[in-house]
C-alpha cells in the first residue's frame, strides 16, 4: 500500500518499517496497521483541522486549560498562531492522556511515540492477531457482561485517580482483547478536577 505522507517521517526515522493496511478512519484521525521490526502496531494519523469532519470542535477543547496566557489569548482570537496552538493542544492532549493513563495502570493501548501528528501505539488484537472488536460489536453472555462492567468501573476509578475523565466513554470506545477490555479514543479526555 502507498505510505500516507504523514507516516513517511516515522519510516525515515526508523520507527516504522512498513504500512500494512488501513484499520479505520474516523472524524478526527485515520488509523493504520504498521510493522515495527517484528511487531504490529497502530499509527494514528491525526487529520488536519481543515480535513476533519466533525463540527463541534469546541466540545473537544471544553474543560482544557492553557497555562501560557499568550497562547490562550491567541487561541481565543483565532489568529493563525492561535489556530496552530489550538491544533497542537488538541493532538497533544490525547497523547498526554494516553501516556498518563498507561503509566497509571489503566488498560489503554500502550503508547510508543508521537511525531509530527502521528501517534504510534499498541495494536489491540484478538486471539488471531487481527484488530480486536469493539464492545458494541460483540454479543456477551450475562456473566461476561457483568465481569467486563466491573473491570471498566475499576478502570474509570484508576482514570479518576490519575486525574482524568475520558469524556466520551461508550461501547464504541472499548476494544475486547483476549485479556479483556481496552479503553481507546481519548481526544475528549479532560482533567477530573
């Protein structure tokens, strides 16, 4: 497959060996299965602001604080610098949340690197090595559903202890790996305080 332009720097830097296939494309990013040495991983390529399809971008920024007053003013004004800062803040927020939650022991995809708008992370796979299904796509027995529910409540408590709220946790943002549920898609994560 043709290598997406935004992944090329990761190949040049030796972080990715090959792009194998697209995995999914959503409103804010496209995800690809990539080979890194002997491992399969995901490369989440964030779409540029003018190419994203969601209209409520403000919802993704709600609850976020900008510490630098110059940045905050520029972002509020919507200047060229402000738009760039808004874009950087949006991408960095999900990446920071993923690293923070992984280090707190929350079951999220393991993040490896973030370079030029591309997040390199663990491919959450099923028992055959294919991408794991979403919770929404699986029919569960009642006992299994209760077990997953209890596990997800534990993960939410860990998230709160790490000072974050997911912001969009639903059956569409949970993958089912053989080891259990994995929480994904954190662009709306905000501080719990």
